[in-house]
C-alpha cells in the first residue's frame, strides 16, 4: 500500500473533520474480519487466508445549502494464516468525494454537485436514500463492508458534475451528469448520463441511461490532439415493486459500454450485463427470497455473502426478532453458483464445459448494539467444483457498522 495514497485520503478526512465545526456533521464506519479455509478432498494441502475489509464515510453540512461528503474503503484478501505479520497486498480506494450545493426554486429543490469517485452509482441505495429519505431496498446479497450503500449493479467511477431537481409536489427526482471515467478497456472516456427516480408506497424506481465516447490522441496511425469516433451505451435500473415490508419484486440490471457506433472498443461478449432478480415473500413468522444474480468478477470479491459472479440463492430469514437493543435478524442463504462462464454463455449454450459449479450454505445473525450500531456474524460452508476435484470451503466473518 503506497504511503502517499494513505496520506492523501487521511488529508481528505482531516479536512472533513475540520468542517465539523459547521452546523452538523455525521458519518459512518464499518468493517469485517474473518478467515477462509479451503480443504481439497484429493489430499492436497489446505489453504487459508484472513480477509479484512473496512470503510469510513463522513458528511459535513457546511451551511443550509452546501454539503461535503467523503468515503474511503480499504481491504486485504491474502493475509496468510501461518504468518499474519508478513507483507501482503492491501488496497485503499476513494469511494466518493463530493460537494453538493442545494437551492430552492419555486416548488423544487435543485442540487448541483461536483465529484470524484463513484457518485451515487445505479443499483446502490445512495441516490434513493439521499433524495427521498427511504430505507435501503437492495438485496442483502449485495451487502459489502467496503461501502456504506452496498455494491452497485453498475460500477462507475470518475470525475465530473451533476445536476438533479427534486420536486415538492411529486415524489420524483430527475437530472443529468457529465463526467470523465475509464471504460471496460481501461481507456479514458467522456460520459453524459440522464437519470429519473421516483419513490411511492407501491413502487420505487431509479433509472439511468447514458452515452460515452473513448478519448483518443491517434487517428489512422497519426497523432492528433483529440478525436471522438466511437459512441458507447451504458445504463442501469433499480426497481422495487411493493415495499421493504410487503411482498415485492426487486429488479436490478446494468449495462456496460456497448459500442453502438464506431470501431474503438471491444464488441459485445456478454460480460457487460449485470442483473439481480429477487422475488420477496413476507409472512408473520418468516420471510424468504429467491434470487438470481450476475455480478462482475471485480465487485463480487467485495461482497459479504457471495464468492462467485453468477448464480442463484434461496434465503430464509426473520428480521424482527425482538432484542434488548432492537430487532435481531437471523437467516440462512442457500447458494448455487458458477465460475468461468457468463450469462451470455448460458443463453447461447457455449463454453459450458468451462463452468465450475459451487454450492454454499451461509447462516448469519445480525445483532443491534444500539440504535446506531450493529454487529454481524457470518458462517459459510461450501463445496467447490462439484463435478470435478471438489474442495470443502469454510468461511467465518465478523462484521460491524456504526453511525455517528
């Protein structure tokens, strides 16, 4: 981990702390630690690691019309059991750094933002929570200890500006953003997105569609100042029919950088599609969900419950067990997942021989410590490569969050 990156992020949060002398200051911290152990059934040596993850988020209301926000994440996935004090790879990431100016005009509130990082990404609950004040609606399977709002269905990071208008007489927010980011081919691109969201008792919707174009400094093997000859399409949707406390259906989907015009960039291969489809049934004594999902290889590494990018999960849970400090949540995930193929491979019935089939049973319990803090224990037992060499996989995770 480079020291200059640590000092950079520390300076950001030191600045946020200084601003806490303003009218109000709030924040959240969270993290997890545990152990992974894989035991091959063919007699090979077992392998274990100690994964760690953490995030810190802060918000300073500088005045009644200006808000500063910052969030960073840190994680390490390869601390060996036999030498936890040895050097190992660790990562620090800026999730968000933003300044929001809000002004009233007629019967609406206008929000002007400049940002670095992933600003209210589609599929997370950040946009809906900030503009409508609702509770999170995302699937529990998208839970992560490297961010406050969970893992997004479409990951977008960059630098730019955003304008959103939130209407008083209708539960609607809409606007646009303009930003620079790196696309799936790791090229810098310019993007323009349009967004529309609403929140009612019967349905919640967050929809985004955008176009982008890779920035090039060569054209037909000649150096140029700048040329734009490729247009890509991206977008996403976060839709809940029903509410968090009733029967419902959660649909999330994301699309990454599909070339619609021009020659720059790779063609469609199926890896650009992300989705989560989750019917929810709520009863007096228990609840359950049936989830089909496809995440990116990169994002699934930061999820608390899932290990593989593609699969299905049946969850049986109860989240209103009365405790001394609040409601306790208990449940169990039964997960069947695949590695080595994409959803496009399944639809086209190709590369299926490359699939690795895995199964996991994952019980969990989350206990509130107070109204603003909670602790969670996750145990997982799985069988990797069911049709091949077979390996027993064990994971134990202890995680917690606190708001202040």
